[in-house]
C-alpha cells in the first residue's frame, strides 16, 4: 500500500514539475515527532498524498531517514525539472520525539522502541545527495511548549 501511495505521489509531483507549477523541492528530514509535519502545516496549500504544494514549492512529508532514498527523490525530481532542492533537517533529541508521540492520539502514537530504532538509522543530509541547500532546525526542550500547546 505504501509503495502505491509513493508511486502516485511521485507521479503527481512529476506532473506538477512538468507543467511548471513547481520548481523548488523541500525534503524535511527527521524522526517521528521531530516537528516535520507541524512545519509543513504552516506551508501547505494543496495536498496530494505525501506531497504538499505552496506556490512553486513542493514538499514531501516523510521521515527521509536514509541518504539513498533522499538521493533518489532529488535525482528523480531534478530530472523532471526541479531547479532547487533543499533539505530541512530537524535536530530533535530522541527523548523529545518520544514525549511528543505520547501526546498524540492513541491511533497516531508510535512505540518508544520504534522511535529509538529509527533514530539509529537517521542519517544527516549532505550536499552529495543533490541538495542545493541544507537547513538545520534545532528543536529541544519541553515537548509540550515546543508544540505550541503550552500555557499562554
């Protein structure tokens, strides 16, 4: 199922690039609970599966843990016409990610052991993957306040 969803998202993205609707790619990189989806929520206008479009910017909402997966996505979309690719790396401590997961609804929670295992596979993005820019967002501290749910 996930493979079909990604194939559809890539096809949709390729169509957007081919029609010159988008020419900038952003891949958020980080653990579950790192802040990627919250970051993307503030960007998105059109959602197509895991793809979000705002203006001329295409964002894929996923963890993007491994360099090989990011390289493949960047190469594919640059080949289709993306002119600029940027990684946004969420440098969020594993314990903060786990605490944030515990605040989510039961159906969206991931076990702490799974997040720790995922953290062992997380590779920081590099320019060798085809990125033109890499932004690092350091996200630490109180998981409730950093999610915007703290007291006013």
